[in-house]
């Protein structure tokens, strides 16, 4: 057990944070969906057809390359629609809930098999490539983060709810799948009781809560090595599965952001429709809103008639464009125009007080001009700027040498926020990782 | 109005200009589609404008000093306002030419590539009038600006892609193409009228050479004088009442600009400070009793004086810190800055052909900046490889 102090990064304090830790209940959702894009690295092959009945925990589809990797239905009901987009890409698999039955798994089978069949496997991520892990590969170590440091993030102690008791079992299960250790990263003041895991405290701003950042500061990932990353809630779910034989698809979701009337935690189901989740929660007369499933840095933009996306714990709602005709915004002397940099005046009133931020990019895309911006937001001992350049120019050797195996797109999310040149860093990193993976296989 | 500028519209040839103007006047309305949903308020426009603001003290003092030198030269008393107005009128055409030529080329280039006009030239356009001697004919400035923008910037891909500082390439082009206009007696003090203002005849004792020019050509212990032959001291140089390119004479105005750049965090303090440290160290070294010699008259100069004279301070604050052409790694920035300081003084002292070493020192290090970064990054790569290898052994 040690304390790791991270200096780089930044905590963006947005308006609309949740006060307290009460969990509200909403009406049960009338539709549930699984979005295959949430599980990067899996090419879906449907096992169920439209109109068929599914049981909670029953596989909906499997991966084209590894048939054992299953993605399961979070509820029982009728498979209403497999919604397809361009080139038959599956956008969403929609289920109309009905009944309460659920699958029970035979725990006498090998651990990996149970995990693959349960649908929890796809909640894990592996580095390199930030994808769902390939079966049959023993990870060097497993890194579990016990807190979410992103803007307006839910307190994972609240999201854990009554699953906390299964953490120990989860550690035991994962320890059997790795030759190394199970590391749990906690924030100061948090306490996790998990014998068998190495618990480290991380002090510092976002992205200190990213499992990949924690890994990089404990035991970095090198070429040829594989590690798994997951959050503490998934760990508890795994523990629960191996205690009860069932996967719990209930989840506690933080609904917050400037456009929400009363930011709060809500109890619901994975993949629940947002209509019921957000009913009466949006501020009226507050202009157009952007609904994000996830946090403002890495989440997915969703429409009000769509569904909660993985990792099923956060919905943020911010203004879409609060000032559509801002005149010469670049010349603004207003301290309300938030910037990390002292070219604007917001630093005079302090960068820690809650601010309003909309989804405008506030500038045009440019070549990288200013130096050190990415490195200041990336506590990983990586030359971020040079890595991004290597990815853009497609230099595989350089990418490897500069440590692309350690990173995931989410690690660059804060740098993307801070970037003066407004480059889409997460997309660039994702393309780099995909390209490298294609090259290696 | 907008559709006329889109492809197929009547004015589609001006699309880039329209986009440029629109984003100049209104904050871009685009909201994020992928990745982070919120973005910092800062963009390149704001960054560049802040640099321009930091240049304003040097610009205003430069105008004033043009007037000061002019009225000294023609031996007429004048009020401060008159001096400033004279300087303003003298510089205005240069500024207009610099922006018109540079922006014109940028606009055309942006339209050819169907890209938005970028703001890189905002800073370059004001740097050029500040580092080009005031008596340079306008057509020369125009030719040099065009050369620099096309061959030092656009061919490399535009803003953010250039290897050499564009303003310095402009000056270097002038320096090598028209050397007689770039040094000596007639380059730095405007003696004729500026757009009709301030005509007169030059006094007999006039000599317009810059202090560094005088030192370079002096025989025996160098004495620096103002244009009327009176000796000048440290504070004349610090405040800037000496002949020279408009922006570079006043250490004080440059330091105000430096403060703006450092407080806003735009310039790298690592580069800026290490240029001064390198320059001071080298100037002190050549000034050591056993090293200073009358063969190299600049070695007789006091080290502090060295930093105040010529373009050293201006180059250190505004040119060396250009992030696009400088070193980008932290360690690299120290090395890059130190070497600029060292080379600037080295060229000044030991190469009598070039009384001013700053321009060449920065351009030289611009060429080496990628190599410095490459070495620093390679070191990081090796360290990673070693730690990986060490772990494999352990395991």
C-alpha cells in the first residue's frame, strides 16, 4: 500500500453537481438497449432474432472472432428491434422488458468460461489497444480503479450500493486469472476492504481515476505485455456472480449537469431508456441541451429517446450552445469565459469555482502550435505531443517507442479539452490503436 | 449572404476569406461531434493576439524613438507628441505593406487549399516592421515578406508547420539580398520626411550607425556614441534612445512584453531565460581579461551592455520563443535557448562581418531544434526500453 501523488491534470468544476448520496427510484423503463459500439474490439454476430423472447443474462450476440465472448440481455423481454445503420452496422439492440426471470450460471465450470458467458467479460478492458480482452491470454496484472475523477462524476461508493460486500470475492476471482497482482486504486479518504489486492492511494486531479493512469504510475505496460483494467463496480459484479451465480444488471446512475433540475442518483437498469430516467428532470426554458451518457470528456452524445450507455453509471446534461452569436469571442475579457490559460481572465477569479460550459469548440482546428499542453494534462511519463504526431504520421515504430501500449483514448480526453489547436485527440489515439492492432495481427 | 461564398456561389473564390472573417468576428458556432464535449475557451486566435499585445510596448516606443532620432538628426527641437507622430507616419507604410503582402499570400494559399485562413501571420506581420531597418525601401520589404511567407511557411504547410521563423527569414533575405541597405550609416535613422512630415536638413556631425555597428568597425577601445557623437551609456541602451531597428532598441519595452508573454504563459520561460543566461555567460566569457582583445572589439563590451544592444533582447523574448520553430521538449528548450544566447554573442564578437548575431543564431538553432528534440525523445525511449528490459530480467 503506497500513496502516489500526481501533479498533472486538472479538475474541471462544472455547475450541476449532485449534493448528498440519496438514490431515487424511477418508473421501470419501457425499453432497454444494448449498443455494440460500447464494447470496442467486438464484431457482433447476433444469436437472437427480432421478436424472440430473451431472459436476463441470455446472450444477444457474440464476437465474430471469439465466439465465447457473449454480450447478454440486461432484462427479460422481447427482442423488439435490431436497429441498423450504414452498411448494416448494428446501432442498438432494443428489448421490451417483460417478466423477471434470469439466467443462473453453473459456477463449477472454469472461471474464464463463466465470466465470458456471463456478459461481464465485455466490461473489462485490456491494454494495449483499450479493447475487450482476448480470451486465453493471462494478463500480467489487473488494475481496478475505485473512483471516477472526471467532471461531475458519480461517487463510485454510491454506485456500488449493496454490492460492496462482493469486492473481496471479485478480487479472489481475478487473482486466479492473472500471474501478477490485482491492484486497486483508491482516492484519499476512501476505504476498500479487499484482502489479496494491493491497494494504492492516488492523490491528484483528473485523470488520476483512470485505471490506465494508475497502471502507468505503478507498473507501466510494455510491448508484449497485457494488463486488464476495470472499475470497482464491475469488480463487485464479478464477485456477486461468483457468489450467487447471477449477474446483477441493476445500476445506480448519476444524473447531473447544468441543465438538470435536481442533480441526483437514480436506481435503474443497464441500458435503460433515457425517457423514463430523465422524466421531468430537464430544466425548461434553459435552451437546447446536450445529453451525454457518461462524463463530458469521454461520454457519448445521445438523444432523449435513446438509452443509457456503458459503463452505465453517469448521464451529464449541458447546454448545447449557450451563446450562438458571440461577437469576437476571442477578444473577450470576461472572467466567465473559462480557460486554463491566462490569456483569458478567468484565472483571476479562480479556476476552482463551478463554471458553466457548453459544447462549442470555441475555435478552429489548427496544427499543434503551443508546447507542453498535452503533457500538462497527462500524468504518465509519456511525450503526448510526440505520440500524437507519430500517430498522425502513421509511424508505427515511433508509436511503439513512445508508449502507445500504455494509453487509451480516455487518457487524452483532458488534453483534448485543453488543446488550443482543437485537435480530436481521442479519435486520433483510437485510430492509432486500431491501426497498430491491425498491423500486429 | 453566406451561400454566395459556398462552392457554386458567385463569390466562391472568396470562401476562405469569408470563413476567415466570420470566425474573426463571431466565435465559431460548431459544437463538438466526437470526443470531449467541452473545450477550453482558448484558441490560436487568442494566443496570437496576446503576442501582438505583448509587442505593442516595443512598437509604440519604436515609433517614438524613430521620431527622437529623426529630430536629433535634423537638429530641430520637437515635442514628444510630434516625435511620436513622425514615427507613426514613418512606420505605418511598413506595417501596411507587411500585412498586405503577407495576408494576401495567406488568403490566396488558403483558398487554393480550401482551408480556413489561419492566424499565424497576425504576429509575423507586426514582427517584420519591428525588425526591418526603417529606411528599407518598401518594395524590398514587400519582396522579402513574399519570399518568406511563400518559401519559409506555405511550402511547409502553413501555420504551425514552418521550420524557420518567418519574420527572421524576411530579415535574413533582406540582409543577404540587399546588404548595403541593412547596415551602416543610412539604414537605421530616418532623416527624410515621413509622408510629408518632419522635413529638414541633416546636421553636419550626423552619423547613423548603431552602437554595435560602431563597435564592429572601431579601431582601439570601442566608444559608442549617439548620432551626434555624444557617448552613450547603459541607460540610453536600456531605455532605447539609440539607433536600431524600430522594435529592438528599448530593453524596457521588450521586458514589458516579456512579462505579458510569461504571465499569460504563451512563451516558454525556459527558452527565454536560458537565452539570456547563455548570452550573459558567453559575453562574460569573452570579456575575461585574458580573452578580450582589440582584434575583436565587441569583446571589450560589458556583458550587461551586450544584452541591451542590438536585437538580442527582442530576439530572446519574441523570436526564440516561437513554439513552432523552437524546441518542444522541456530539456530541449534549455539547450536550445542556451545555444542561441551563446551563438549570438559568439557571432557578434568573433565575426566582424556580422555586427549583429541574434538573427543568425536563432535561425541556426531553428534548424537544430528538431534534432535537439529528437535526442531528448530518444533518451526517453531508451529509458523506457531499459526499464522494460530490467523488468523482464527480474521476472
